[in-house]
């Protein structure tokens, strides 16, 4: 392997892993992006894999751009580029190419959240609403309805699935409460169906539709699935702990026959659990494939050991709902940064009032500035709390 980079033994095992599914459990600051880009370079430079047969899926445009820039530096000038994209960007690409196979216009308009809101506002009173018909301002109702539709698509639930579920629930309904719930479910499923129909009739899709219809394309058109499986032979997925059900289904569909399928994740860094993602994603990957190899990255290049030890102690309160507790994996991170003085260890301070807290922090910042340290930051839980700090700091110049 000669990608012009140096790797730890753990990272090297992940970069050079040969074939089949691989789970990389990458703790914070352990170089997961370096491993993903290094693996792409190794596939192209050492194993002579065509770059166009490689797909790397990320969650954000920022991560996509960073990964693309790193790969661009590693590969020879003028070389073909692998597909490095967000899930939504990748699905948009597939639907633009082959959406006609399931009756979708390939020149569809992609609605932003704001576009969706105004679209539903315009069509709200076309919806078959009775139980949920808003009596006053519909503004909050629109947001709730769109959120409901989005969650359905995250779970890959079609309007037909939803309607059938509502009908089956109704058949078993005995109590008045269950009968009322049936009414609500049937109404919501009808609204969901109408929303989708009107969107398609106007040549528009929302972000949830991108993955939803890509799954329909691959499931209903075996020839298209076979074509993309043949095209994309090496698949890498970043932040796998945060994929929702529909995204994981897409990964499994395309990766089932891939030469290599690599997912990188860490349940301790999950930020989308409220959208249905959790440690279950990682466990399901190992249960879906019978021959999964595993690499654990535990050498941290970002923080001092005292910070890592504090973080490790805090995250234990998430047990037993962690991989470490469920699978017996040692996820304690080991710092690769030189040890710091004892007084630089993290400290906790409690205050009787927010005013006292603001004053203490401002005094601390002044002390640091006098000692020559100006690279500082204050992290605050919510935006509305910022003004108190900003005002005190402004008064101090």
C-alpha cells in the first residue's frame, strides 16, 4: 500500500481489507475520514479498481466536500473520480438517470423545506381532512403534517402500506379509543396519498422522496438494480449509526453483491436517534451479513487523555444501550497527543445563578488572554442564552 500516507495498524487493517462486508467502529477523533479516503486511494492505486466503480456516501455536503478534496489530492491528476455524495445527492443522481423506469419525470423540481411548506399550504384544503381539519390558523398543522410524511418516508412506508395498516387496525378495533385511532390513521393515510399524487402531478419531489423512489426503482426494476450493482462494486458509508431504515435498506440493496461494503460508525456519536437511528443500525449490519469483519479504531488524534477519560466516564451512563455493553467491545480511546500538565484537565464548576456563571467565564477568558491564549470558545446549549455572554464580553471590551 503506497498512498503517501501513514496509518496506525488499526487504520491499515481497515484501509487494506480485501473483500466482503467490513464494519469499522471509529471513535471520535480516530481518523475515520482519513481511513475512508485512504481506502479509496488504495483501491485505485494498489488494486487497480476503476474509480467510477467506487461509491462513498456521507450525510452532509460539508463531509462530501472534505472527502472529495482529500481524494482529489491522493489520486493522480486527471484520473476519473469516484462517486462521493450525500445519500440524497446519490439518489437524485439515480432518479435523474433512470426515474423514467418507474414513471417519474427526470426533470422534476426538488422542493426545499420551504417549498414543501408553501406547497402544502396551497393544497391543504384539498386534503380529505375531517378529524384533523384545522379550525384556526393552519400554520403549525402544516409543519406537523410534513414532519409526519417525512418520518413515514424515513421508515420506507408507502401510502399503500399506511392505508393497509390503518384498515387492518380498524378490523381489530373494539374500544371507542381504537375506533377513534382508526379514523385518524385512515385520514392521515389518505392525506399522505393525496400529497404524493399532487406532488408527482406537478413534477416535484421532496428530499424524502429521493430515497423513497430510489428504493421503488431498485425493488420494482430488477434489471436496473442489477445494472447498478454491476457498476458500483465498492461501497463505503460514513456515519452509519445515523442512517434511518430507508437509507440502510438502500445500502443493503446495493451492497448485497458488492466486492466490498464498508460502513463506518460509532453508536456513541449518534445524533439522529430521534429520527429512528440508534445502535441497532450497527447490530443489524452484522446480523444482515454472515461474514462481517470488524475493525475498531481506538487511537485518538484530537484530544488529550484527560478529556478522553472524562468523556468515557460520562458515556457509560448510556449503558446498556451501547455496543461496548452489548458486544463486549473495548471502546476506550487512547490519546496520541503528548500528556499535558495536571491543571489542564477538564474541570466542572457549579454556580448559584446564570449571572455568576457568565461573570466567571468572562473572568477566565481575561486570565487566558493575559497569559497569551486567545484561541478560545464558549459553547452554549441554546441560542437564546448567548446574549448574556455577548453583553458581558462587550462591556469588558
